[in-house]
């Protein structure tokens, strides 16, 4: 597994024959989803559409009902499991690019995605957005996250961050 921040840039096209798993890491509001959208948009239209339809997985997507984001902490564990299961199914189908767009603050959160991808022959790239331990970054994330996560909650998440 390689840490990719600069060499896997969001506006670069992929080689034709690829089995790539991208695992995002970062606080809410850090820009993970924005980075993913930029990356997908840089791909040829057919590949971009395939990634959006069959290779892009975010637990946040499961909290949308009728176009409205409705977070329910009681569903969080179930939704994380559903997201992981969908990610693994995409890998097992051999989707060329599979993306996990979650916070993945702790090593164990990341490891399940990484292990599945490696077991199925994928190159794994970690994309960390920002420095979760930086207080200025935490404040910025609290201001711009789209799900109303408070600064206090972001700071609590940042404490769990494990660099590797």
C-alpha cells in the first residue's frame, strides 16, 4: 500500500488496464468527495460513468432519503457494513476502479478495505486529504462540511486519527 497525495492527482486519466482501489481518508469537510469528483471527471466519459455507477462507495450516500441527508447514528454501524459489502462486491466483479470515500480515521477502518482489495489483486492507493491533527484544518473542516458536523465532533474524530 502506498500513500498517494501528490502522485495520484485528481485530474489525471488512468491507464487502460487497471485494477485500482482508492481509499480516501480525511475529516468531514476536508475535501475527500471533491477530490473524488475531480478524479472521476478527469476520466474518459465511459470510465467516469462506470466508476459512478459501479465503483464509488460512501457510507454518507446511504443517509440520503428523497435527496435529503438525514444522519442517524443508530444506522452508522449497519451502513458502514453495507458500504464495505458493496465495495467488496465491486472488487469481486473486477470493476477497474473502486473507491471508498469514508473518513477512515483509525487503521482498522482502513484495513478492511485494503485487505479486501489486495486479496482480489488490486493496487491500493490511500489518499489522505489534509492533516487531521492540525487545528486550523479541523476548524476549516467544521466550517465547510456539508453534514453539520460540529468542531467538537471533528476534534473527537481527529483524536482517533492514526497515521501510517
